[in-house]
C-alpha cells in the first residue's frame, strides 16, 4: 500500500536558478521560505522564492512548493515515490528536494490544479 502523505503548500512563488560551478553562494539566495542550495562539479543550483532571483540569472520560475509533513525515518521507504508517481504518470513535471528531516515537492504553478487533483485522488492530504 502506498504511503499517504500530508503536504503543506508554502507561501509564494519559487524559482530554480543555475549558476556556475565555481560561483560563490549569492546573498540573494537566503531569506524567507524554502531555500535549497546544491553544488556539483557542473553547477550551483538554488531553489528559493522567485522574487529574490535577479533577472539576469538563468532561472526557471513559476513553481509552487509543498512541504511533506514529516519527519520521516531515513529507512522509511516509498514516501517520495507515493507522491511523485501519480504526477509523473500524468505528465506533471516535478522538482524534489530532500533534507535531513523531510522532503519538498515543487510543481509548476500552471500545473497546480491538476497536481492537487491527482494527489488527492492518490489519498494524499493537501493543506
């Protein structure tokens, strides 16, 4: 049986920005709302409130962010899959970020009504 998760919609519109791998973490990245900063050998990726990302930065905006109401144990399986499966199977693009205590799901705001419908039909609760 798939896990039934409660997801809480966070306020604001989110963007996912891409900077160069060697770029320093910019001051605009930090602030209210959810923030995720990841660095790889290829890029520095930042998810944060859209209004903070300067217009000259490569970005994809217009995302709505949901927080999985946890925490969930590291060994607990199927948490993220139970949420992304109904979206993926119905052509809804997603961006997922996991933290120590939980997970965050971002969906394009234009897809939000369909995503909510699919998640509720799968047994999840949206706050």
